[in-house]
C-alpha cells in the first residue's frame, strides 16, 4: 500500500461540522488540526491503495478543496541513486 498525506482546508465556520463528519466516518484519530491556531485545515497520513480512496476520507462538503499527496521515503541522500 502507498502512503498519502491528506490536507483538508476549510472555513472557520465549518470546523465543528467537519470534525464531526470525520469522527462519524471513523477517521478522527488519523487527523491533526490547525484550527485552534487559526489555520483551518486538517492533516492526516494514511496507507491506502489509491488517491481516490484517500480523498473519500475527506467530508464531501470540502472534498473539492482537499489535496492528496503520495508520500515517498528516500533511503539515501540522492533520491535518484539506484543502489
């Protein structure tokens, strides 16, 4: 499985509703939130098979604002070096 960073920005007025929706879907433990510091965004790193599945974790009302990034961990200081 691949690892994905989910970035889910939202408006201040949406915070409570977004957190409730993420909790109802069972993914609250995956997310960290910046809302208390005025950065209205949630971040999560999950393992899944596709970016499409990763995006389904984001509540539909803000899904079009979400960014899904496939994460890769490099094993050397030169990421293109083939060992």
